[in-house]
């Protein structure tokens, strides 16, 4: 150990440790390269995308962002952003409300069939979405909700994202039961206990639920592709989709400017809540 | 991304049932001498539970169970969304496996992708987790930074970046040309296009890595100390302590990532230009399902495809659970 070396002499270099850090840095560079490439390309003038291999553009082509702001097919970037935001916030509200209600019943209340119903809830986490896709589409079609935001938002108010029910159940099980007992002695019924005692303590799990729901809904492509087809209902994801089959690389600048815009909320959420998100992911595999 | 905490799930499902049984026994014991008012409040509590559960019950029945039954029915029909469905028996299923080469192609592509992407992603995740665990400074920084791609990777933005980087004249093309491998972009080459989608999955190794790391941190340190006293080297310690102690977490990640990999859609859509090209080499099963159901309006056929996917995922999960008995080691089962 370096502590045993005599004072004045230089500490010996810990080569394994240096190699470890060098390796970690190398992985970091490879992982972050696509993001750096994205931001750099969004600032490249049209003639440089192909011609220049340098990551950095010769000048900042901010006009790409101007083109991106005009949006596509007469729908401005602001409206696309607004549509994505409406759907995502609706989904967040739905999931936080419905999943915490169901989780409280599973974690704290007694009712017949609790065991089987809980097992069923867990099983639906693993159910592929495709198994229910077409009948759901038929139902929303009958209700006249195709090409509206409802098919993306309504299911969230019915706790269909069982993963979050499970996440909140796990968290609530960790809360001391004495608090419930105390609330009961103070005259709280199940509703009072839920609203005044349990819910405030569950806040970390609710925030984790909210952020994951936001990010997953914001990134979602499949559901939006199926349900939304008129440009004024387009989200950022659907607008970016229209670039998929253009092979012309002259569209790269505006397209990646729009991509930067689409990733911005996720990056900001990540920077603000990284601890919570990483812990939420870590705990999903262990507790219980 | 749908997450499926499988091993945990099983454990909690059984504890849940156990608690319920215990509670029921307690109820029965308390009943005789109990005042009437208390019994009524117990019934009220039952009622309250159902009020809390009602959104979930409605969602589970109307948006999960019923649609599953309906899609099973539709899979035996010819249905185009406008005319009423007409019963054709098993014809959709027969057609899938005997008359539809594109479907068989999509099954092959998806299996190839799952078999390549999942083991590679998990191996990388485990390696990085072990490396990070031995790191004293900077561990939390790297853990967060490596996790970030898992949040971004499902987006259309990153899928488009991927397509550009692996396209003709993209970074990968240039790098390979620089070392004398002038092969052009990957996205236009059958085989290589699938590999580029798989690499996007590997890029998102952060989520399983975070779970591995949390698992590693729960392994008691004295096991390693005892092994070191007995003269076990690093590799021996890894094989005899780390791997067995981590096997439940490894199993959890394996089930989770496999189920997710079967359902990959966005990157395949973007890399293949929305059509599964070149030459159907990135025609993933979900992409073909979308094409049959929502482009060609063969809803009956697409329902049959959905059920085959459901059954296939069920079988794969069951096989994983079956094999897990021989390699997943639950420490507390042996000791306590």
C-alpha cells in the first residue's frame, strides 16, 4: 500500500487502477460519441455533412435550427413539442394517480383474492403489448378516438402500466406499518390514511414513476404511429419519422436539429434526477 | 420499455399469498368474540380496497383480458376493420408457417437479433459492473453516465443518428475504410444492417449494468475474505463467489432483456427505412406485424401473429425458468 512508503519518496503508480480508469474513460467516449455527433451535425452547414470528416463544423450553422423551427407539413416545431408534451403529461398524471391507488390496495389493504390478483398483475408486466394491440385499436376506433391523444393517455388512468404498480407496492411495503396504525387510532379511514400518511411518504417512488412515464411516453413511437395520422396531431417522434425514408443527406442539418430538440427534455430530466432514476432501476431487480 | 422484474416478481407473489393466508387465519380466530361493529368495519375495508383497485380492475379487464380474448378470436378470422370478421378456422396459422416466406424471414431475423444482442449486452453489462465495483473514486459518475443511453436509446432521434453513423460515408464506414476495410455503410448491406440494430441494443447496456452493480454490492465481503485466506485467486473468486451469488440477478436481467428484445421496433423501423430492408434483412417480427395489420389491413392475420409472439415469449420464459433451477442459486434458500 502507498501509505507504507517512506515519506519523501513518490507513491508507486497503481497500474491496475490506472488501467481501470482508462478503460472506463474509453467506454465513456464510445457511449457519448453518438450524442456528440448528433449535436455537432445539427450545427453543420449542408455542404459539410458529407464532405468533412471532422466532428466540429467550420462554422455554427444555426440556420438548421431555423429550418427545424418551421416544423414539417405546415405544423411548427412548437406545436409538435406541445403535442408531445400534452400526451406525456397526461400519461404522467394518469400513471401517478391510478398506479398509486392500486398499489396502496395491494400493499396495505386486505381483500379476497389478493394473492391471485397480485400474481396476475405481475404477469401482465411481461405481457407483450402486441397481444392487446389490435382489439384496443378496434375499441378506440369505435369510440371515434383514433387520431386523438386519448389512446395514449386513457389507458394510463386505468393502471395498465403494471410495472409502476409493482414499483410503488415495493416502496410502500418498506414503510413502517405503525404509521398506519397511528393514523387509524387518530380516526383516519383507509382514504385518510392513504392521502395524509402513505402518499406523502411514497413521494420518491411517485417521482420515479412520473419521470420514467414521461420519458417512455415521450420516446414512444409505435402507439403514436398507429393512432395519429394527421399532421396537426403529430408529435416530435412522428415528425422525425418523416425523415426516415429520405436518403438525401442535405436534410441532415434540420433533421438533427429537430432531434436535439426532441432529446432535450430527456437529457434535462436525466441531469436533474439521475440519482433517483439510477436507484429506481437498481431497485427494480432486487427488493422483494 | 416495459420492465419485468421476474425473479423478484415470483418471490413477492408468493409472500403476498402467504400474508393473505395469515391474515385470513387471524380473522377467523378473532371472529367469535368480536363485537358486531368491528366486523362491519372489516367489510367496509374490503369495500375500500375495491374502490382503490377499481381503475386497475377496469383496465385489466377492459384493456388487457378482454382484448386478449378478442384477438384470439380474430386470429381465426379474416378481418379488415371495415367488414365484419369472417371465420376461417386455422387458415391464418397455416398460412403463416407454410405460405409466407416473409414471415419465416422475420422470425429468423428476430431470433438472430435476440441471440446476438442479448448475450453481448449482458456480458458487457456484467464486465463493466464488476470493473466499477472495484473502483473507489468516480464510481457513481460512471454509473450515471453509462446509464444515460438506456433512457435515450429508444428514441427516434437516436435511431436516426444510428442510421446516419452506419450509412455510406458515415463514421463507421470512414473508420473501417481508414484501416483498409472499404465495405461501405452497413445499413444497405443484408446481415450488417441487422448487426447495426443489435449494436444499438448493446449501446444501452446501462440498465442491466446498474442492476448488476446493485447485486454485486449486496454480496457479503467476508465471503471474498474467506476465499482469499483459502488461497483463491481473482478468477476463482469470480467463478465461485461472484457468479453464483449474482445468478438471481443475472437470471432477472436475462428474462427481462430477452422479452424486450423480442419486441424491438423503433430502431428496426428507422434503420430499415420503415420497410425492413435491405432485402427484408431487418424485417423484424414486430415490423412485419405492423405491416400486415396496419398497412395491409389484415387484422385477422396480424392477430394470429400477435398470439404466436405471445406464445413464443411464454415458451422462452418458461424454458428460462426451467433451466434456472440448475444454475440460479438462491443464497437464503440454502442457509436459512
